[in-house]
C-alpha cells in the first residue's frame, strides 16, 4: 500500500530489569531510583531501573567482586506506609503501586 500510515506504539525509555533481590537492593542503595516493580510469582518480583551510565557503573561495581562497604539490611525500620525500608539509604522499597 502506497501512502499507508503505520501507527506504532510510543517508544518507552530503556530500562534494566532484574529479579535478583540482592542486586536490586544494591542498585537502589546506590541512589538509582526504582521505576517499577511487578510480582511475577509467589516469591518472585521483577524490579525495573532506568538504564544509563549511573546504573552501568553500579552494575560494574556489583559484579566486579570487589569488597564494598554496605550497611546490612535488617527487618527493622518500616516506612509510614508499611512498605519495607532500606536502612542503609533511607529509601522505601516500594514507593509506588506495582506496574501492570
């Protein structure tokens, strides 16, 4: 068809997706915001972070195997909303409703 218009869905910004709780915790505590999350099973959650240089640097640090000082998480503080809280960086784990 000549001159036909094709409607494509809008392009979303690139995101890094992981189901690794330890990696997600480390990335979040490095100051990279959580852009979304989704429960994909009874014990499995998919975490999404914006892709970019800061994320790339955090991933390289995480996977390098170099000892890094990290304050251990414990089941202590909880945010006023009742969501888990990252004690080492004062960030609420789930600041938004899960993405659909």
